[in-house]
C-alpha cells in the first residue's frame, strides 16, 4: 500500500462490508461482533478489539476498553469506537456489578476510543480527559472524521453519534502533576504522558495493584499507528512508564500484558528504529522513497498491520525528523 501524506485521523477505514445506507437490513440489532470480557484481577476487566482497521464489518471494534469495579462504583477507561459497542460494554459491566458508573477516563480523543462516550454520559458517568483534548474537540479535523465515519462505519456510527466533551479536564493551566481519582477505598493516578501518540495522552496508574492502563502509548501484537505523533516525546514517555515497574498493563490495542516491561520496550524499540532510520535519511537529504526501500524492515515485517501502517508511520516520522534537523 502506498502513502503520500499523513492520515487525517486515527486510521483510514476500509469500505463498509454489508452495511450501506441503502441496506435497511444492516442495523445494530441485526449484527454483532464478538466481545469477550476478561477478568484480569484486582477488580479489573478488559475487552480487546480486533487487530484490524476500522470498518462497518467490525463496527470499529479495533481498540480496547477496561473497567475497574471498586467498592463505591465503576471506573471505565475508554469507550470504544461506536455507541452500539459501548452499549454492549455497558451490558457486560452490568453482568459483573450493579454499581454506578462513576467515571470514564478518556486516554485520548481518537475515534476508535471515543464514539461510545455518549452511552456512558447517558448513564450519568463523569467524563474526564486532559485539557489538551480541547484542541481536537470542535475542530475541523473532528468534524471531518465524524462525517467520514458516519458514512464508512454506518450503521454503527450514524447521524446520532456525537463527539462528547469531557465534564472535567485535568492538567489545566499546564499542571503536569499526577491527578488522584478516588472511588471508595481505591485510588488511581491520572498521568499526562503527552504530547506523544496525541497531545492529550493520559495513562491510568493504580499503585496499590501495580496495574497500568496505558492507552495508545502501547500497541501490543500489532504495528502502532503513529499519525502525527510526537515520536521523541513518545519514546521518553515509554521510558518513564518502564520506570514505574508495573505488574500488569492493559494497552490501548492488543492483549493484556503480564510482562509489561518487555511490551513497553517493544513499542519503544519500534519507534526508536523509525527515528534512527528516517532521521538518518532526513539529515542526508535522501528522498523518502529511496530511504524506505533501502531500510531493513525484517525485524517488524511479521507483526500484524505492518503492511497497512508501517509506510505511513515511516513517512510521518521522516517529516518530523526533517523538522527536528532544521
């Protein structure tokens, strides 16, 4: 697959399969994707999206979400990529506990993580995100992405789907201190690790259990989506997350990690390799196509979505390294 310019937003969904506005039989009530809740201990639960690009066929179920049942209610981390998916997640939460949904922490405002927010908002949950998300919310990029998604992800994302603004922003006035969030006797720390994958990246850290909810700072078992990320800061953020020495990590994409350091390093090493190879090309004024062709990608070529994402990732980092070298 050839790419000539950075992607508009979180991914380029493939054409809808079996779902168009002319197909009245394709409704959220007539089709489903497999969603399995995994209990990972310490009251935490996890659903894993598919390792794929977003499409009508998979209902945009390409990212993960998690929830923690505490003695005073439920914390949800991310809301999945469509309202029907979020409704199903809510149903799964209700199989575990009748406690109220207190908070939804948005790790970042990419479409595959936020289009389900309105379901939890209707449940009375408080939506929390970093203040840097304001740059995306209400932007032309957000408007265009939603318009495209309403077409390509119909009927799962439609004219009733909205970008929900948080009830509470953290990191106001440039504060980078960890923000404590308490539910009953459980305390979580919200840590801003952006600009990395996005400006507003948040991770959720529970020191008492050693569980780290890493959002899209970590793509496990697939090539990351780089987009317009700040790759230098992303690498530094991963180093700081390694220093936490988490016992278990729930990434934004891919399965639960019970070897967090190795998986944090895997994403870090991929990004570092892109920066090394594309940085050398940019400094030497080597055209991107020539640099990409001569680079040895064998270390990463077998990872899922390499063909779909790697060339675009390399191109975006090539442009970033050009800028850094000036």
